[in-house]
C-alpha cells in the first residue's frame, strides 16, 4: 500500500487549509492519497468543492470532535494520447 501524505491544518482558517492542500497536490505524484485534518468550519464544503474542481476523489470525510478529516485521492496522470 502506498504511503499517505498527511497534512495537519488544525488551527488554520479559511482559505489556508485548501491552499496547503493545493500546494501539496502540486508536489505529490498522481494518485497519491492525501489526508487533511482541519477544524475550520468551512473546510468540509471547501474540500468538496476543491475535489470537484480538480477532479480529485473525496474518498472519505469524517469528524472527530471539532476536527474534520478528509481523505483525498489525487487525480491519476492522464495517459498520453498517440494518434496513429
């Protein structure tokens, strides 16, 4: 099983958790599983919108008390097309 990239964004306020996720996603290989922990009230809706926009898969979204935990599978690399 591949490693999980974990981001602790507890204490960060909107839009910082999504900014940190976007920065990590740019550096991570395609298909990486990213786990983000955040206690920002807007995080659940923000991370859902970010996944829709980037075509990442929101694998899981759960709460542990005030902390929301999102597990996101980054979009796999697009296969190169070779036209005959």
